[in-house]
C-alpha cells in the first residue's frame, strides 16, 4: 500500500526512477482497485471504473515513465503500448527489465 500511495504523491513527477518493486506493487494495488470498481459498476450500474481510470491516469503514466528511466529507457517508450497487438506485451517486457546500477547511483547522488 505504501508504494501505491507513493505513486499518487508523485503523480506529476515524470523524472527520476522507480524500482521494479515500487512499480509492480503500485500496479498490483491499482489493478485490484480497478477490479473492485468494475464489480461496483456491474452491481450498481455506475461510473466508478471510468472515474477511477481518469483520476489514476497521471499516477500510472508517471510511474511507467519512472520505471522506464530506472531500466535505462526514455519515458517515451511508454507509447509503445499503442502499437497494435504486440505493443502492450512489449511494454510489459520493458517494464520488467532490471534496474541499471548506474541509474540508481545517479539518482542517489
């Protein structure tokens, strides 16, 4: 939960780095909240998921950019998501790359 809240606090911070642990723990909680919102939408015929999706857009995009920076890639690689069929898989592959040690040394300096 700590990483989820950290991502929300850093919503507009598209610079810096996020470790694999920080990103994937945020993403897990984000996916669970989305699932709860979808179930609430079905049960109550409401707009919970759409509202949450709009509100969580910047925290998610900035977390993706920081994770890509941590693996030595530009945040613009996040746009690979929009490549038909292979794009989302390619993005997951990029997000799963290991941290570059020189990136963490520069970030801590």
